C-alpha cells in the first residue's frame, strides 16, 4: 500500500491519476471531502486528516509500505499555515508515525535550491524536512525539481490569467534570472520508478528540464504559444520588496508574491541533471513541446 500526502495539489493530482491508471493500490491523505470534486469516484483508499494531526497520521500510515510526501506551501498564512508548522513539524510527525508503523520507504518532493545555508524560508524548511527524512530508518528518495510546468500548473497559467486583463506582462526584477522548467510528466515518471528498488535507495535527485531559460525568455515562449502580444513590464527589486511587505500585512488574502519568493528568484534555479539521467535515462520534455498541452495554446493538439 502506498500513501500519498498532498494529494490534491498539482503534483499530488498527477500522482493519483498515474497510480490509478496502473492499478496500483494506494491511499490519499486529505483534509476534507473536496477530493471528490477533484477525482470523482476513483478506486483508492482515503484517510481524512493532515500532517499536523498525529492521530490521523496513525490511521493513514497503517499497512503502508511507501509514502509519497508532497505536502508543501509556497506562501505562509500565519499563524496556522507556516513553513514551520506544515513543512517541518508536519514532516516530523509523518516520519515518526511512519516509523512506528514500519513504513519502509518515503519519497519526498523537495525543491531545487534546497541546501543547508539557503536564504529563503521555503528552502530552509525543505532542508529541515529533508534532514528529518534522512535521519529516519526508512529508505528515502528525495526529488529536487526546478519549476514544474503542466496544463494544471500554477506557474504559466497564473501569468496567462494576468495577461488576459493587462496589456503587459509583469516580471519581477530584470527577468534575467535563470530557471529550468521541467515537465510534470517527467517528474511523475521518475517518482513511479522510485517506488521500490535499490537503484534509487537513499538518493537525492535534482531535476530540471532540458533547457535553461531566463524568465524573460519563458514569458516570450508562453505568450507566443498563446498567440498573445504583450510587452514586458519589469518591476524593480526595491519596489517589489516594498509591495511584498505591504501585501503580506493584509490579512485573509494571498499576496501575489512574498519577500521570501523574491529571495528565491534572485538565485538561478538550474542543475546539470547528471544524477537524474544516470538513474533514469529519461528523455526530458522541452518547454516548447510540453506547452502544447495547455488549453490556451493556439497549437494545442486535437
């Protein structure tokens, strides 16, 4: 039995659909019944709860061999939704309960840029969660992908929504920072191949797409695919930081970006894929090809 946490998120949904298509027995951990709106009547077990609820984890990890741990947050909403509570303490709770229930392997979705001296809270929390997992008696596989793209993502789709209402595309900073967009399909394939076996045991695997782009270039590719003409409006870092602090002080709304996200953008998010290709030898989908899946792409295949 496999347990999937964060099952209703972008990565989690893709994992659920892939496991279902291969008739693999699994269980999802969800906070509410809204999973029915997302998945319908799919054939899997459901455990209600979350990583902050130790009792629900006790039930969720019963008779489980492998955990695919996808819980994470991009933005904090204090006091309840914070990196400390969800990512760090949540992973500690999960690891302790899983260990007591004799789970043998955990696959963790971390992020590229995670390291012991990372400046952002996001990457610091991911590092702490990784450390907890590495210290556990379970076998582990840790994936660190660059920015993920896919037809249901919150990356390109977010910018397209903005572009529909504005004559320009807003870009934080000079837009020259580099990203290595990776297809959700490539990540899911690697995760499924890592469910068992010695090859991926206790590995940390960085993953990026086949090409490195400046943010400006990614926006050009996206706009071209959507058949839209927009000019780029660059928001200076100093102004973006002021705006982020302002939005963060407004309760009950999600800010368009945070000071922590600005810190992450200032670091290039790229890798050489050496370990990934050594383990999987998997062809990586170019952004220009993968973007054809999106509903707004003018050359979407029929």
